């Protein structure tokens, strides 16, 4: 079965990951995000007890 022979496909896979890691990833990480995170005060919620009619 030729699918189990990793000789051509292993090299192609490794080279494609190196290309992604060295060329494309730094270019995509250099973009500035348009929605920067804002430090907001956490909102506190009030818990209202449930009045059960049978208790």
C-alpha cells in the first residue's frame, strides 16, 4: 500500500509547517486588533430569592 510510505509526504508536511511557522504566522500576528480589550469593572448581579408557594 503506497499510502503507508511516508517518504514524500512527510517532507511536504514538514516543509509546509515550517513555511507557516516562519513566514505566515509572524505576518498574521503583526496585525493590530481593532477591538482592544477594555478593563471594565465587573458587574454585580443581585440574587432575588424565589418564593415557593408550597413552602
